[in-house]
C-alpha cells in the first residue's frame, strides 16, 4: 500500500511541532466561535452575506478592475498590472531601480510569498527585510511560513531564542517579551535606512480606491511612515465593490482569523502624502497580481477567490492540525490551500499538487467556519474528479471501476455480499482487497455479515 | 441547510436504504431501523435491488463510476415514497453530493428529486414525523458522536433530542465534539496515519467522560472508532442510534 505525501509528512512530523500547531489552532478556533456566537444572533447569515459580496466582486472584476484603477490614479497612485509572478517581481525591481533604491522593508503579505519576491530581490542585490515578527523569524531561519496568518505556528520560543542568538541579536533568552523587543530594536534602524516600504492589502474598495490593511504589530505603519515610496502588492481578487462592504468583511475577518473584534491596527490608505500631510510616502505604486487567478476564475472552483486569508479553515482543520503547513508544499496550506495551491499551478502544473485535495476527510468544518462561506469540500471534490479525469495517479486510492460495476448489478452485489463471508476466515495479510489490508493496519475489521440483513428481512416478511 | 425543500411526510409507507455497511457488516443496525420505523406506524419497504449510494467513488474522484451507481440507486428507489437511511453520510450523498456530480447531466432532475425525499433516520423521526420524545427506557451513560455529514442539517440536534428524551439515558458531552473522527471513507486507508491520529484524539475525548456506550447515527464513524479502540486493546461499546431506540422500546415492552 502506498501512502499519500501529506500523510507521510504528518507521520514524520515532530510531536512537539504537532503539539504547538494543535494547541494554537484549537485555542484560536474556540475563541473565534465564542466571539462570533456571543456577539451576533446569526453569524452564519453574516458569512453568507459576505460570501455573496465577494462572489459578486470576483464575478464582476472586468468592471471593478478598471474602476479601481481610475480611482487609484485619481488618488495619486500609479497602477501596474502583473500577469505572472515573474512580471510582478520585475515591476517591483523596476520601481526600486528607478529610485536608485537598494533597501526595502516589507510588511506581511502572502502574495509576496507566492511570487517569492524577497529571494528575487536578494538575487538582484536588494535587501528586502521582513518586519512582521513571524515573517522576520522565518526569514532569518531561511524557513517557510506554515500558516497564512501565523507564519511560525510550528516553532516554539526556545527555537526562536536560539535563532536570535545565532543572528547576534543577544544572548539566549526565550522570554517572548525579550524576543519581541530585540526584534523591534533591530528593525527600528532598518525602517529608517530603507528606501521603499512594501505592503499587501486585505481589501481595496472599487468605490473609493481605498486600500485596507489589517495588522497587529504596527509594522506596516512604520514601513509607510519611514519610507518615501510605498509599493502595494495586491491579488486581483482583493477588490470589494463599496466602502460599505468593509464593515461586514472587517467584522468577520478579525473574529475569524485571530479571534479579535478588530485587529490592533486597521489602516485605510487612500494615496501618497498630500501637500498638507507632513509624513508618508511621496510615491505610491499599486501592483495588481494575477498569477493564475483569472484561470481560477474560469474554472468551476472560482468560489475559492472569495477567500480573505483569515486562516479559520486551517485552524479548525483536523488534517492541518496533524500535518502542519509545510506538508502542503505550498504558500497556501490547509483546506483553502488544498484548493487554491493546485489551481495556481496552472493547467500544466496541476498534477504536481493534485494530491492536496485528497488530504481531507471531507468533514466540512472548513465550510462551517469560512467567513465568506466557501464550500471548500465541494471544491476539493471537484478537483479530485479533475485529477481522476486527467488520469493523475493517486497513491493508495482504490480503483472504483470494478466496484461500480458490482454496485450497479444487484444480483452480482448480493452474491458478492454472501460470498465475501469467506474473509472472516482469512488471515489479515491474505485479504483480497488492498484497502481492507490497509484498514487492518490501524483498526480491527468487524465480522463480515453480508446478506444477513436481507435474510432477516425476508423472514420477517414471510412471518407477517 | 443542506437538505432544504424536502417533501413533507404525509403517508405511512417508507423505503429503507439499509446502506452498504449494514448490508455487509451491521445487519442488526438495519434490523433495528426497521423495528423503529414500524414502531412509528410506518410500513417499511426494502427494495432488494439496492447496493450503495455511490459515495465511495464520488469521494474518490471517479465521478463516472459514482454516477453509474447513483443512477442505479435512483432506479431502485423509484416512486415517491420517503427514503429512510440510517446514515447521515449516505443521506448527504443523495441530498447534496449526487447533485454536485450530476450538475451537467441531463437526469439531474431525477437525482434532486430523490434527494428531496431522502431522510437520515433521526431527522425523519423528529423533523419528518414530528416525534419529539422517545418512549421506553435505556439505562446508560451515552457519548453521542455527531457525524460530520450531518453538519448543516437537522440530524445532529434530532438525534440528541431523541437520546435525551429516553428515560435512563444520561448524555455525556465531550471535548471538541465538532471535530471529525477521522474516518472519511477512502481517506481512512489513503491517509492512515492522520486518520488514526484523528480517531485517537476523538477516543481520548470520549474516554475522558467514561460513557457506557458510544452512540452515533453513522456506522462508518463507529466502525473506525470501534476498530481503533479494539486494535489498541481498549475496546469500547458502540451502538447505532437505531439500536438504542429499539432497545429502549424492548425494555418498556412497547416494541
């Protein structure tokens, strides 16, 4: 029996890492649920509404993208379009070179992970420093984020303290406050020395061109306050129709993602600094990134583009809790990643990640918590079907053709039911079906009683 | 709700979909379902041609194979009688999953129609027939595992309400009740490590409340949890909801 890559990764995960992931996700999920259900009569109705808003937005991007471009330009920003990861990276580099800039401070943005911006800039002689504490730790460790909201959910403070010591940030000290203040001290100078600040955006309003950024550390504010040039890297699916929609979405985002009514900072950015404003970037560039999103929009899984990256589906997912994020070999792990990551690979790359949608018991917890009501299990199923149609091999998956033949011929089915009683007398390793042997590795198989119910039923009928 | 717009119950005849698991392993669960339905005054028809709801291939991604089985199921359960199934999972397959894989098929209408008259057992008793309390007696502390396929349906609450109403039953809620047991169909054999780890966590929560019996409305979850527990040398007693309902009747002599 062959096993799926994510199952093997889970089996090989260090128990202390699994424990960190489990405890942290469980605590956030429970707080999230308490908060939503204590504060709203019907949070599920809010999730449905938010889903409708985002679905409308992604289905009407052809109208909203030009609208947002016009607004942003009117607000004084320059707008760029990047159809691929490479093009997005090149445009960032071009903007920096035009300014003669060599140092960038970065706020947390998943799309920059997706296009591997920091590595790209590094290769071109530009320092791109992560200023979100979690991302900073990922960067100094040459690691990858394992959660979309909490990049270092897989690390404990002792590991972090060792990394800080190694990087010359002070003698070993695993007190979280010390770690935070050391990072803050180190980064403070970096902000001042940087030429460009890079952020993402959680939402962009087509009505006003207003970009919304939610953070908890305030690092994105420093990125913008200390530098003269702001680059915002934004996936095209981040557009919402109206400012009004932000009330609903922000209320759901904070509660769903980090179990907060609102994050510590919610920034509304309208454009570069005006003549009356003393601080802020003089120059603002917005780069809208496609990188496979319009292909997703054309697919039958387009609902995944509603995602607002809160991470609630990761937190509640029993598979993510066992496997942690790196098992998904993708920037976007967990249930949302199991749908989005294979799709973002494009038509020819799909096969590489076609195993991700299999990594689910289809329990539906992700759908139940999703603030934009994405039917994730349905999308996982669609992708499983796509993999099957494309003939992509799936380790351990039992072939269904013979079963379907049997299950559509009642006589054969009934005969097999009774005949299979012979299994009760076979040793485990001689069971005729690999799936049954695999079952027995972890569990006992009950006694085969095929046909007994039908016998009982017909006797009961005769007796009546 | 996943199972919205269902045909209201007016008659006293139903078709039983016994499920392939009961057909192969759990004959007593199917028999208990029959006895429970008959106690409620329903005449139970068992279409002999039935096999499986089609879910294994649907979840496995082989929708051609699954559709073949679903079409067979639609033919087998022809007519307009309610179809009662002692499994939230098979019920969800017919009320939701099948519609998904038939989205582009000409016979979608027939599939949706079958879904509308398909009921998970507890849902049928409480929300279909309006029965709110169960007679008889069953002396036990019970841990009820709400199977995942009853999310978004009335089944979980219906089952809990029935169990709570039985004299002698003490329900013991346990931690992380909303989490999956780890069965997941073919997931159990393609992701055996994760599946078993999820099951162990569930067993840990259940054992912590020391129930006399673990009850569920889905034998698939119980087959997995019971099988794990036995393999680990710490067997637990598992019963389907239908068995508890039937046994409660027997104790009161009402059966």
